[in-house]
C-alpha cells in the first residue's frame, strides 16, 4: 500500500511540520498517528517521505528520511473540458485527474448552458481547482493537475493550434481516435464538447479534423477519461 500524500509547498529541512488545513486533515480526518509514514509533496514534482513523530489536532510533524524529484511526464496531456451540469463536473475533473491529465481547462462552450458572470465563474473555478487538488493527492501524484481560468472558444482555438497533437472529439467524425499517431513529446490538447455537442462554428474555429471514440456516444463527463486512457495507453503507459 502506498504512502498517504499531503501537500506542503516548502520541503526544505530534515523535520517538516504539516499544519493548517492539510495538517488538520492529516491528524483529525485521516487520523495519522506517530510512527506512520506519509509523503509530503509540493505538487510540482518534489516529495519528502518520513515517519510522523508528533500529532495533534493542529497537524503533524514528520522526520524526513527520503526525498526526491519526479520529472515532468511527456507528452503532456491538456484536456479542454466543456462545463458539464451539476455533479457531472466533479466526476469529470476527478476522473481526468486520476487518469493523469496534466492540465484541465474548463471551457464555456456554446452549448454548455453556463451563464457566465464574474462571481459565478470564480466560484466554479475554485470548485474545479479544489476537486483537482484533492484527486491529485488521492491518486498519489507528485505533479498535481492544474486548472486554469475558464476559457473562451477563441482561447481554446489557440491551445489547439499550438498542440503537438490536437484532438477534437465529435460523434459525427469519420476518423477514429485510434488512428492518430501519438507524439513522444509536446502537448496533446484534447477537446471534449458539452452534452449538446460542439457547434459547427466551434469546429470551424478549431480548424482540426475531428475524431470519434467509437460507435457509442459517451456523456461529456466520461468521454474525456475514455479518450485520455486510449491515448495514454499508447504513450506514457506503454
């Protein structure tokens, strides 16, 4: 069984104190006690392992006996996820994080049914970032998934244009996802449309021949993880 992972932005020193919200979660929710080994990570590739030497309601103290750095993986997987409704958004972010997406870009697509205003956008972004943060720890990642601000179609089009491999999923596409050549380096930018599908205007803006997953139509919350798994199985997982 792997070590439980907790976030600590500064890992210097032979003895580290995990306090604040993360410390309380470790001590009170996870009930980490002295003698147990845990991993602390800065979420940007570095980690420190050690045994807990003290625990209280405010946090835990760790005596570090092993530390290291995990290099960034290649190719990098950037998933543009159209904003789903309700609980499906949390499901999509959690599964994409667990499967290994490096960046999850929330996209206010034409058919997303997301009425954008500054307050709602800020709340939505905070939720997505919190889901990705918790899922990154749960899946024991040393590099946490990033969630940038909600993107417009024009911003998504720029991401697609700069990709080593652009992937736009569309149920009416003729070419299969399995037929794409996966690069060894660079960004795979995968675009997942909303429940109503990617509009003709959006397809035109992306200027990429779309691909399909298979003969069945998946929900927007599950299409991304299915497509990501298919691509990662032919690159980072092989």
